[in-house]
C-alpha cells in the first residue's frame, strides 16, 4: 500500500486551468518534491490534498482510503505553508502547538496530562522545548518554522506537506532548516511532500522529484533521471544551473563504413550522430531534430586530447562572459553564425578566459539528448550490446546497399 495516491487531479478557477490530470504516488516513509516555477500549480495541489479545495476531477487516496471529499479536519495531514506559517503572534509557542489538540483533549489534559506530554515530545523533536513560554512574535523566522512543524506533528499526521516553507529564510538559516527537516524525516519516517521552486532544495530533500509546469506533470524521477534524461524540452531548458543548451537542425543521412548515420545540420554545428540513433530516427520520420547539450559536457581545448573520441565534433567559439561559481567557471560564448549564447562549465579559473577570446571546444554526440521537434519529448535509442554491434552494423549496411541498388539500378539518382 502506498501512503498517498493521486489520480487525474484537475482543478479550474473560472476559465483558468490550474491543474490538468495530475497523477503520482508517494511511498511509505518517502520524501517527494513537487518542483516547478511560480504559478505552476504547486500550492493548488497542496490545498487539494489537505482538503482546503475540492477537485473538479480526480481522486486522492491516503493510506488506502479515498479522502477526495473528506473534510480537512479529518485528513490528519500536516501542512506547513509559506505565509508566516499561520501562527498567532500574540500567543505562546506552547499555546500555538496545542491548537490542533483542543478538539480532542480537555484544557486540563493539555496543561497537565497526555496533551501536555505530546506537546513536550514534539517540541523536543524539533529542538524548541526551551521556547515554549515565549511569544511567537518574538521568535526568529527559523524558530517560527520549527513551531509550525511541531504544531503539525502534534496531531500525529499520516502525511506532512511543506509548501514553499523555506522561502522566507536567509541562506544560512535555510541550509540549517534543510538539515533539520532531513534529520526529522529520518527519525520519524513520516512521508513528506515538498512543494518548492528551488531546485537545490528539491535535490537536497527529496528521494524522488515531480517536475510540474502550468499545471501539468512534465517528469517524475530521481535527480539523475532529471539531469541525464530530461523527459521534455521544457525540463531540459529549465532544470539545472546553467540549464541545457539546445539547437534545432535538419537531419541528413550519410553512409559510413559501419552503416547508415544521420548528421545534424544547424547554423553553427553539423555533428555526426552515433549509429545507435539511426533506427530510432528512421522510425520517427523527422526532417528536423532538437539536440540538447549539457554545459558540463562541453570540452575546452586544453582537455581535447585527453577526452578525444572518434565522433568528437570541434568548433571555434568566441567568449562573451565568464564568472566563477563554486570552484568552476561558467562560460558564455557565441557559436559561429549564431546570435544565441551557449553556456559551458569548465574546471578552470575565470582569469584564464578573456572576453572576446576565441577558443576551440568539443562536443561529444554520444552525450547528446535528442528531442522530437513537434512533441518536444525526449527520444530514446536502445543501446546496442558491444558483442553484437559489429555484426549488426554490417547486416544493416548490406540491406541498405541492396535496397539502394534495387531502387536505382540503371538510373542516375542525381
């Protein structure tokens, strides 16, 4: 049984479609991030799961029970929002944490009995037991976040949801809060759902990530899935710092010794694609293709000899800007015959690179991502096992030559 299952959630606000057929699941004890830009539908999704909104279509199942139209007070879901966490500044920390218990415990039990013991327990979990008598209005942003988490945990929820909860914190406090949330998650093994627009936060806190844009799920996967195999062109161009470079080019078949290849002709580059892409591109019948090149995969001239491969494509580019970033240098350069800047990440000092300088770089087509020009979805080429690659190539070349001679025998195709 999965902790949370969401099926085909759709939500409209008048003529605005906020969510469209959203489907995903959360496993017991798992942390899942819903990652997307502002306005992508994250908060609407959180409000639907908690019960503050009702969907137009779809179903929400929590621990095997359909809660789609169950009142929010009966769902046992902890929501830590981003609007001052909904705390009452004039009340003490103890009083704020006790609020979810008031329908279930008497005033005496909250002050002296089992209710008080539960409050003290969760306060110790999130390291605020020394703040219980303080007024919430006197606390720092990080301390108020801990109070909000404690208030949610005191009712023993089945699921915790954080909706952009760390956005108000400064960088040092945010990093500390991430660590504490991870420690809490590992301690209590409660399934967590993180709504965030911050990519490092999603990567740091979640086991899996759901990428959403304009109310539609773009991809669900691990960090490696999103980085190495972005499911859509939008994911490739939005995710990462810097994001993936993309170029559109026309495809032209060319016959080599090992079989039929395709070459991509764009304004700036014309690399030869590896043989394993041939069958896939023939099936798609595409005349054009979008190629994605990660900034980390662009090879500077001082590393070309070390990283040389037979398909490596080299070109001369002009440096437009460079800046140091966490031990690497982010380089923006201009491709030949193109005004669109490209980004690269080099393991070199930015002092070595001057604006206007021309350098040679290489790109390896083996590491390209290819996207369909119409659907803008990632194309996948099945890998050819090394042991049969040679025989497969010669067999394919023979069939191609046989068909060519059959069709054009006695004719001049040119």
